C-alpha cells in the first residue's frame, strides 16, 4: 500500500526543515491533536493516538537535506514513512510524506483512511511551523 501527502511549501530552508525533522523530538509538534503519548528514545519515537495502538518509528536513513526515512520498529507491520524535501530557494522548501507498507488486503482496507489522514496532518502541520 502506497500513500502520499500533498506537497507543502514551508517558509524554512531545505536545511532548516531537514534539521528540524531529524531531531525526533520535533515530531511531537506535527502530531494530530488527539495524541495521547509521545516519547523519544535515541533514534526512535513512540506515539499513541486516541483509539489507536501505539506505534514506534525508527530513523532508518537520512540523505542530507533532502530525505528522511522512518520505519516501523516491529517486523509484524512492515512500513516506511519517507519525508522528501526539495529546495525552492534559500528561504523556502517543498515537502511530501510518502507511506509504503506491506499489509494484507483486509488490514489495508481498515487502515487506509486513518493513515492518509495522519500523513496529511503531519504535512499540514509542517506548513504551520
């Protein structure tokens, strides 16, 4: 299953946004309002949204200033969440979130809408920074 957020223009440089997102503590500012738990542990963070199971994301890869790849800590639900950052000019950049996961058709059907809403919220909250 592949999901993508809308492209968002940020009033931060590509480097500023990259550095903001590689500090995993800052993801708390991007989370939906119904967040109930958020804890950073080294190169990972765990979060819980009301009515959903807790999820741990691990920083898997980073390509300086252009891409950050977060992945599931558990192999039971294999997925990645990639943030792509493109420079517009020295003071602005464009970003998108790409979700890619391997789920059975029933699971994919159940989580597609809430997951799309989640990545859209992350993206929209970048715009508000």
